[in-house]
């Protein structure tokens, strides 16, 4: 989501378990100039957001409305933020071409730069697999993996070139990414990552991000100006349905 759409506020959707049809929307004012991008909610209810323009990580406590801004360092321009299995916020930090973790207690910032030979890859989003490794995308045409335990970083060329954007892990543990420029989704082989399986979408430049919902299907969001949502059943024999 873009800062212009947020208008200096983060809206949280609270879905009561007893009455899922009832939705309450609460808006929270944020410091100006941050240009909020992605948002993630921790297990404790704390909201983290990427303040892309100011190079900070935002922390919002919905109970009090208090906002804290955590500097990510000179040149930072975070794009995506997720909450990892360690309950810490992890960011795809495009400004310095690095994967970043912020300790939720001490606010210590730790970064893992991509290999210099790769150059700037326009980092987008990230997801954790069930082995505790974080996978990420770069719109210049790459996807990669970091093992936080060992510090090993691997980056591969996407088989169809530019465009990798949204990435997600399914309930059964598979990792998919969506290509904004390439109009397809790809399933990454977690062991032999260089050769993912790909499925083209019906319309050009339509696959930006998606979420894996049930164990069987994968859902994608078409957001390249068409306002359409696509749903695909599992690889490799599945089919698309576009709404």
C-alpha cells in the first residue's frame, strides 16, 4: 500500500471471532513524511510499518495510538516488512540493498547486504519458509534466500527476467512469488532454487502480490490498474480463475 493511499493513517480491520461479518475500522494518525508502505502485525498486536521515504521502521501500539520511529541507517528506504517466526520485524531494505532485522525489544538493527556483484536489485517483499530461512524478491529480475542462522545469502536470476514482487509461503510450506512485469507466479524449489515452476496469468502485467490462503489454492491480487483478483489451484496442473 502506498503512502498516498494511507493519508498518514494505518487502518486496522478487527474481525470478531463470534461475528466475522462485523467489521470495525480504526484509523491512527502517523508522523508526516514517512510514506508508509508495507504493514505487518506481530503476535502481541503491535503494528510495524515501513516508512519508506524517511528510512525508518514504524512501530504503532493500537492500544494507545503511540507511534515510535526506528532509524534504519543512512540511505535506508524500506519497502516490505514482515514479522518472522522470532516475532521480530524483518524488512526488505531497498535503499542499501539489504535484508534487515530489528530487535523488537532493544531496537537493534542488524543487516545482511546482498552480494555487491548483484548491484541494486529493487528489493520488494519477503517470506519465511518452515526451515527458518527468509526468501525475498527483487524487481530487477532476482529472488533470493538468507539463512539467518549461518548468514548464508544466495541470489538467483528469475527464469523469466524482470518483475518478481510479492512472495508468500503456503500452509503446507511451499514458497511462491508473483511477477509484476512478467505476468506469472512461480513456485520456488526450496532445495534446488534456481529452477522454479511458473504459471502465466491471463492478462499482461497483472500479477503484483498474493496471499496463500487454504492448503490447496493460491490466491493472487491483480493490481496493475485493473482491480482484479486471480485464484489458481495448485501446481503444476492447476487452472486460473479471474474475478
